[in-house]
C-alpha cells in the first residue's frame, strides 16, 4: 500500500484531546516579537521575565506551584541536542511539515502546521470561519504541553474564578483575511510532547460560553517532535529521513502508549507518548514516527481498554508489552513479567551479515535425510568439550558438523528456537521474529542472530539444509501477545483450548503475523523449511469449527516465497503431549506431513500386534495418506521424536502407564543383565532403523538415538537430557552410528528404489510370504513379510558395465516379528546374477551389516534360501557374479 510522504499528509477530523492529571505543563516565558510568539522554557529561579510587555516578578510562583518535580518524575529526561551552525536558509531548514485540520464546535476550522526547524519545532495555528459575536472580538489561545500516558489525561477547566496556573495564555493575531494566527517555536530539549489547547473569545465578563473546543467538545491536541507515522509495515521500521516508525495492531484498545527506555537496567520508561486515536490511528493500527528515538535503547507499549478474557478487571496500567514485530529483543532489568516487561524491543536495525557465496542446497524432498535436535541440549554437556560460551549455542552446533557427516544426514530440524517460557520449554513461545538469546555466545539477541546466520551459512556450504520447528497455534500464558487485543489474537470460550494461550491462527492479523514471521526467517536467516507443530489446530476457525480451506494453510501453500521452501505439518500437540488424529490435511500438493501412522504401525508390527497390510502400506510411502496429488516424498517418517520414549527406552519399558507409546520391553522392564533380553532389544533397535531407511519417504532421526540416549522410561519432555558425546565411543554408540551411516549411504546409492518422488509401479514391487506363498495380509497371527524391489527393465538394459549392474540390481527385504525362526526363499534371478546379504539384524556386531555384502549360497534346484532368526530383519541385493 502506497503511503504519503509526511510533508504531504493532511489529517482531517478532530483529536481526542486531554490534559495532564498532574502538572505536566512546562512553564514558559512568552515574548512577543512582531507577529510571532516565541516560547522558550525558562529556569525556575524566580527571575523576572517579559510577559506581554510587562515585567512579572516571581515568575516561578506565578505560573507553577510544585509542578516541576511532578513533571520530572513522570518524564525523567529531555531530548538532548547540540547547537549546530548552518548556512542553510530558513526555507531549507523547514524540511518537514505535518498539517492537522480540526472542526471547532462553533463551525470554525482550526489548522495546525507543525514543522521541523533544524532541531527545534515550529507551530503555526490558524483559525478561520469562526463565528464570533462581532468583528472586534479577540481570540486567546489557552495551551500547555504534556507527556505521559492517557491515565494522566484530565480536562483543563478555565471557567473557574481563578485561571488554571498550569495553562499559558497567548493572543492570536488577526490577518487582513479575517483569520486568526499564532506562531510558536519549541526548543529541542522540550520535545517530543503534545500541544494541548482550546480557544477563548474574550468578550464580556462571563467567559463560560466563549470557550471554544473541538466539535467533540474536547481540547485540541497535536504531537510535537514526532509525527503520526504510517500503519505499514507493522513493528519498528526505519524511514528514509532517519526517523523510526512504530506500528501496532489493536482493534479494541482505547489508548496506546509508546514507552521508551534509556537505560537497560531500568524498568521505568524514560519517556511515554500517548498515541492519539485520531492522529496516530488508521483503522485498527496505531502508529507514530519519531526522529529523536536514537537517544533511547529500547521500547515497548502500554495498552488500555483491552479486557482479559475471564477477568473483569482491566489490564494493569503498569504492564509494558513487547512489540510483536520486534526484530531484536532484549531482556528487561527485572525479567519478571509480573512486575515489569520480560522483553523489550531494541531500537536498532538488524545487524548486517555477509551472505556472499551462500546458496540454498535446494534438495528435492525425496533426497532428504533429517536429524532432529535441540540446539541447547545438543552441545551443552561437558562431554562436548566446547568452550563455555560456545556450548549449547548455534556456534556449538556448527562445531559438531562432522557428526552430521558421519551419520550421512543432509538436513537438520531444529526444535523451536523462538523466545520461549523457560519454565515450560521451547514449545511455548512468546515471540516469533528473533531467536532466543540463550543460543548466542554472549547471551544476547544480537549474538544469537549473528551466530545463527553463521551456522546456516556453514551448514549450507556443506550441503546441509536447515529446517525449523515452529509453533503458531499457542503461546506461553504470559508475556506473549496477551493484553494487545485478546479477542483478536486468541481463541476464547472453547472447551479444549486454554484461554489466552490458544492463538486465533486464521484471524487476519494473526495470519499476517505468521506469514511475516515465516518470510523473515527465509529472507533474513536463509531457512530452508518449516515444520508446523500442532498443525491440526491450523484447520480450525475462531469457534473451533473445521475449515475445509483454512486461510493460513492455503496462504502458505501459495505464497511465492514460502511455497518454495519445505512446509511440513506435524499434528503433535505439545500441551497434551499427544499425537492428534485429524481429518486429511489440505495440502494443495505442497504440504508434507510428519507421518505419525508410520510410527504407530511400525511399532505395532515389531511388537507383533499389527497386520501385514499396515506395514506394507508404510513401506511403500503411505499411499492411503499421500496418494492424492502428492507422493511418498511428502511423508516424513519417524519412529521416535522429541517427546515420548527414546529408541532405547522404546525397547526397554512397557508398563501400563506407557500403553499409548506402543512399546515393548522385550521380556523384562527397565535395565537388565539378561543376555537374551539384551540381544532382543539390540535386534529391535536395528529393526526400527532398517525399516525407517528402506521405507519410501523422508527418514527423520531423533537426537540421541544413535548413542543410546535414555530418559529412564519417562515420556516427559522435561526429562530429556543433554547429548552425551562420550556415549558415541561405547560399543553401542559405535555400531549404531556406523549402521546409520551405512543406511544413509545405501539410500543414496540405491536412490532409484529408496528415494522416489512417485509411488512404485505395480511391476516394480512384489510381496512374499515365508513359504513362497502370497502374504496373509489380514491374518493377525502372521508376523512375516518380505518384498522385492525391482529395477526398471529398461534401466537394466542401459547398464553398460558389470559394476553399474551390480549397484543397480533388485533389493529383497524381509521382516520377521515372530518369536521363532523363518526359512526365507529368495526370488529366482537371471543367469549370472546372485544374491548377497547386506543386513541381518540378528548377527553380532560388526557382521550384522556389510558394505561389500556376504554372498548367499545357492541351494539345490537353483533356489536361494536363508534362515532368519526371531525378531529380525534382513536385506539382500542382487549383483552380477
């Protein structure tokens, strides 16, 4: 939306003008000089000053009694300035003007022109078309200036027997055209502020009926030293003239106060500017621009008139709210949102960063192999051997780049990194536009921003994409968007939603915040994609109804920038720590999904409680979910996640409290020395990993599963521990890490069968039972399944060398979840082709997998058979002799 340049902007209407409750009107000496009234603020030393050509003794006592202390207590500082000498003409110095046009209650027009003159502020007030009793009437300006929030507004009454000593009386000059004019100039040290005034026609002794206010019967009010600003973009922006523009959405706020801080150690604003609803508001957006904000360090807002849902009292007037669009935030001195602001916006531009030579890897979905991690827990353990200021940060993550290469992953999925409630964890954010400051080496947001960008650039240089988990369905219960406009930002009155924490995602302003946040992470941080936690809630309207075409989901799918990134829906609900069943997710052929059905069905099969058909569906890319317009590459497969049981715990605990985890302890609960149980657990861990990597879709590995991370059977997120790097050196850590590396290499080498964007053709897959009969798909007692993945015949014919032929032969995979051995008949091969075993999860380390493979001996009648042990899986590849 195009915006008018401030000097060309005229505001029509009248202003809701108020006056200070306590004495905030500054004392002034008024000196008549031709047609201009020069107002300069004087020292309170009791000296004589010239007032209307008369010598008034004891100026301090005449104009103000005990007012200066009150002013300083409310507005503790003046804007400092330096006197500059310039050869510019007066016209050149008047480089900026804002015009305000008001309608008086007696049908006259009041025009106020505010101009920036060097560092001072010039004001011209013109009154025209005013219906006075006769042409000889004079017009007096009763005025004062004030700073402060609207709680200090109260009408200034001039109809008492003794005039209010806080107001200043200035006569108008009458021009030959019948207009009344007065000009004033305010020094830089006294602005920004508001000029509040009313008019009085001095005729007769009874002045009650001659006071002239706005047509709303309020005082006239205009800002000095700052401008109305622009409603777009929201948040803090920097204008071409060097001023800062502030804009915040609030439909129901009765008043908005912009608060500035000049000290990082103070919880009390140094300056407060109440935004006038008729000057500083466009629609539902409050806005102002301020040229002298550079002398402050941070800012926030105080809003009034916004009722908290379920509470009858108003929002506390002392509560300072963080700008939802702040790009750089800083912790307040108290850091306690109950007594002061938890975060404030920093008054500075985002730091520059050299993105030279950075390129997004732009990996196709089917090529991804993802590693999910928590930034802090990944390197904050002392075993990481990193410096204290690096451990647990983005910089620390970069130091462990070699681990990602060892595993063969090409994408990292970071748990939420937005500022969050540290008591509840990263899935309860309070802001959406900056990384949490704890992830920076020096513990501040600037450090976090720079180190994150360096991390992304380094990972990109090594071919690794960076994906973010994001939470836009709810916030922490304090210190987020609460108090700005609760009825717009939050869902209220729904039984399954917490009041003032569940975001109204499909409401226009919330949708806009989410889209702007996502674009910020792509443009400023070069993020490659997003995983949306609790995605099922994105499909709900403000009353909890299901939306067939949810505006936010559709907008992300078709956004010209976001649609080019990886967008993944995850229906896990952090507040309930459960996977939420939902109707089919509307995808527009762009949305991928975290496949919780894959997790459930694989877990059930390996504990012997799933039909073969369910496993086959997951192995082939979950066509029941992704067949309509998408494909297996849109399925992000996982067997464990950052909630629930670790992989080791999944095969070690299965008491009644863990029924929802679909786990099996393999014979004994918890830690054991039973050799048979330990062997079964080890086989099951290998089985999970093999199924994860040979299934069509994107495998997602969870941090710590490669080295036996455990939470002692707890599913609580708070019980998750930091990554122990020493565990990688154990026998378990070595063999599992090497196995994952082997599986990653296999997926890359056999991408023709294991990394497909489209589903396999019927002729490229064949299913087998243990005795060469068709599988018993719907037989609950049958726990064996095998499949042949066949290469396209045309591709085989085009192979020109035996080496390429051996690397592109058929694959045969068998899965035995029974407690007894099975004799497997491998498919018959063409002349000169033999089977070699790549994996048998029942064999001891290091022989349970082999890069070179072990040949399978042909039995009589040209048959290849292989005995599979209980609870094991095998993988074979056809090669040329």
